[in-house]
C-alpha cells in the first residue's frame, strides 16, 4: 500500500495545476482583501481581520468541494492511457491495497492543500487588516477542522465513483452534478412533496446543504454532531460500496 501511495503522491506533486491554483488563489485572495480595505476607507467602515476571516470561511466551504474534485482528477486522470491501475492489478498488487492507497493519498493531499489555502487566507488578512487575535485565529481553524470532516466524506464519494466506474469522465460528471445541483433538486422535490417525511429528512441533512447552513467562523456550533453524523454516513456507505464493487469489477 505504501508503494501505491508513493506512486500517487508523485503524480500529485508533479501536476502543475496544483501550483497554479495556489498562486491564483493567493494573489486573488490578497487582491480581494485589498479591495475591501479600499472600500473600508471610502465608506468609513471598520473591517477587522477576525470578521474578514469569518467571511472567508463561507468561501472556503465552497472551495473545499472543488479541491476534492481537483485532487481526485489528478489521482485518477489518464487511466485509459497510462494503464497504471490495470498494470498494478496484473502484477499482483492487492485490490484492497490499491483502493486504500489511493484513498489515503487523496485524503493527505486534501489536508495539505487545505492547510496551504488556510495559511494564504490568514496571511492575506493579517497583512491588510488590523485587529487579528488569537481567539479569531482559533475560531478560524476550528471551523476549517470541522469542515475537513465533511470534505473527507466527499473524498470517499469521489474516490468510490472513480474506482467503481470505468469512465473517469462519468465519475466527474456525477460528482459535479451532485455537489452543484443536489440541494436545489432536493428542494424542488420537497416543494412537490411537502408532507413526505423521507424527503424532508434528506433535504435537511444532505451533506452540502447542512455544511453551508451550519458553518460559521467558530465551527458548526450546536449542529456539529448532526454534520459529523451525516459525514460519517456518507463516508461509510460510499467507502464500503466502493471497495466491494472495485474488488469485483473488471478493470479495462
């Protein structure tokens, strides 16, 4: 499994898109903070770094789903050309080790990517705004730590799709459609079936919806346990289904 992880980390570290993303995000985030600082001067308002960090959390919530997608694309892309997965199985590598190795690579890559993004945001706020406090920084990283639980569940879903389906394109489309349209589609179904208990439950606890509705600059507050339970269910179901199907499917 360690050999699988080393191989996948090599791909992640040698893809330029990661570095371009960090560069664009870092410069864009600093420019965004600078514009806010200019607006502060014009409107005579007073923006504090702690409040700006709280606002950035709402952006990072959405950004996290994209980071998960980007990492999954790097790990699973060009499979039909490189035949890495097919050759690994042909040479006797255990399928469970392959599944776990790639999954752990994606999780560790996510942690590193989110850590870099969080530092870029924090640095941009500290450089532009006054009033940063230890309490504000603690609340900021508490929220990111809470969100990480949700994103790891998303990694499990993206990984299961990529490992189960023969088409990486199809896996990508399903992931994007789910995390972009699912809340809206569920809301429409709830509107059509307002008294359906199952639909109401799904609408309330769908992973992307509950993350957006519950996240603040200080974690998830009183709804934290609900978010973690939902993330746990998504993680366990997608992981078990993914690894069971992958162990049986034909790799072309």
